[in-house]
DNA sequence: CATAGGAATGACCACCCGGTCACTTGTCCG
DNA sequence: CGGACAAGTGACCGGGTGGTCATTCCTATG
């Protein structure tokens, strides 16, 4: 029952989701569903809370494991894990994405600010940890950098589930390509965050005045 | 008539938009509207095409003006101009944002891929131009960087119109703060793109092995 | 077995939707 | 003025919506 409702909301958003379709697929009476959840909004609220609880564990696992690694490696791991999570829970991800843009999504303000605050804090802590390890430059504002990272990751996850948005980058294609593209994004971000000289050979001319 | 329909779609998205409300506000008969546009989808397609045409001019003006400036300045100008445009056309921006996440938005694939391709090309060209000027490091992949920039800008524009998403960054508050935050975002991006030594003094300790 | 009480049911409600079309109205020309 | 023809109208249609509630069914207990 929860699974089927979850799928309906994720596939159609809130307003386009149909209680009739849900009970039709489940082959139960409409009255039963309303007896449990009271209203469409009640059903949705219940589902969302469950989903939020479900997403917390993997996020924490990423943050608390392998704390010794330098920042770029950790960021890549975060990107990879998030990508895997979004692919494994496309419906949940779809709901979240919809809520971001749909002003009249019920409970939007409450639910969103809760999730967003947690996400940005997660990245800010990751960055500050990197700064303490000297793998992130100290003059970088953690909040600003967290914003950029979150925006990039969000777009990447959206792109990998929606070929229209991929725009030739390859996130929506096979796993190997996706992995490579995600790593490239993480690296491009790290370029700006790292204490200056990046490991890459910088193959072209040496026009820059102080490279390596 | 067009203005009122535009507003309706932007405020409610496609499916939640109501023809009845539009004709009600305009105080005209429903039949008239259908005589002109044939269907709801026809009306929307017409509106969208008009909006796309409208957006092209300012974008081109940004790209083709001040070509001599170094990349970071140009990027800041692009951010500022885009921010102003989104604030001036919140409805249009709302439609675009909705279309990004709503799978069943009619004509989504056609319209979106058209817009996205143009946007990403715009940024790629901006970066390549920066590389030719030596104000962007040569080993940066233009497509990847364009992706990151576009993602960040998109999130920033969303945040400035939706306080819930601002997450304490200050994009949704007064113009001065917003301007400063946009500049900070652009700078954070440029850190990674610039040929290495950034102008900023890097105030803290000199633990990094080769800073400045 | 009888029965009490909660759980399940689905016909039904009022409402709203996009879309139609027979009809009225307005306009312009001979 | 009269007629032709386009423009404008709004009652109406079939269908879908979230939600209700009198009724039936099931089960658990005495």
C-alpha cells in the first residue's frame, strides 16, 4: 500500500497523483485508504517522513566512514554514493525534485527546509574537515562552496535520470561513462578548493605565471 | 490575453493551470480562447515560443559585449544579468524550472533540449574565450566547467526567488547582499578555473606547500 | 454458535476540468 | 437597409477528482 502510493506520487507529482489509480492498482476500496490516512495530504506526509528517515542512514555512513581520506577522494565517494542512491530510488528523488519547483506542493516549506538544511550542513562539515586536514584551501568560504557542490551534484543526479538534461555529458549513459563524468565534475570543483598546485600535469603551454 | 495565460501557467504549472480561471479573469468566453489556440497545449506552446524569443536578446547582449574583460569579471556580469532577468521575469523562470522536473510537461523534450543546448553552448564559448585569453587554465574541460557553472547559476536563481531554498546564504534578501553572494559564487567557481595563483591574500597560516 | 465491534467496501457526492458547437452579435459592403 | 460572414458566446458534455458513509463482512470472544 505504501509502496504503491509512493510510486504514484513520484511518477505524477502531488496534484497529478490519483487516489483512484492507487486503490485501483492495489485492488482495495477507496474508503480503506482514507480510513488510514485521512486525506491525500495525510498520505503524502506519511510517505515523505518515511522516505526522509530512509535516506538518513546512507548519508551518515558516507560522512562518518574513511574520515582520513583527502577531500577530493571523499568528494568523489560522496558523488558516487549519491548517484547510486538516486538510481536506486528514482521515485524518491523525483518527489524531491518536484517539490523544489512546485510552489503549491503541500507541506513544501516544512519538509524542504528540513532536508536542505541537513544537506548543506553535511557538505559544509565535509569542507571544514578538509580545511582542517589542509586538503582544502583555508580562505574558501565553506557555505559558498557547499552551495556550489550541492548545486552541481543536484544537476548531475537530475541529468543521469533524465537524458534530455544530460546535454551530451554522458551522465545518462552506461555506468562506466557516468562514473568518469561524476569524477570529472568532482575534480573540476576540487581545482578551486585545493591548496594551490594541483597534481595534474597541465599538458599545454606554460603561459600561466606560476603553475607548479 | 497572452499575459494573463502566461501568468496562469507560471503560477500553477501546466496541469494545474486552469483555462476557466484564465477566461474568468479576462472576462471573455471560453470558446474564444479555443478558437485562437485550438487547445490548452497549443496555447502553452505559443506562449513558450514567445518567451524563448524574448530571452535570446539579453543573453546575446551579455555574450557579445565587453569581450576584452578577463573571465572572472565576465562571469560575474553574466551572473548579475541572469539574476536581474530572473527577477524581472519570475513567471517565465518558474515555467522553465517546472519543466525541468515535471516529466509529463507537454512538449518538454522538444522545448527543453532546445533551451539547454543553447545555454550550455553559451557557457562553453565563454570558457573557451577565457582560455584563449589565458584567463582560464587550458587543461580545464570546457563542457564540464560549463555544466558546473550552469548548475550553480540555476540553483542561485532558484534560491533568490524561493527563500526556502536560500538556506541562509542571503540570495533571497536585499539587492546588496544578493549581489555580494552572487559575486562570491562566481569567484568560488573561478578559483578552480583560473591559471593558478589567485589574487586573494589567503589570510590564514601558510600551511599549504606552495601557495603564492 | 451467537454476537458485538472494528475493518473493509464501493456507490455516491459536489466540484472542476478541457473541449464543443449551435447560436447570437457585430461589422462591413453592395 | 439587407444580407453575408466572421467573431464572440456560454450552456453543455463526458470524464476525472478528493472525499463520505451507510452497509456488509470478518473475526475474536463469551
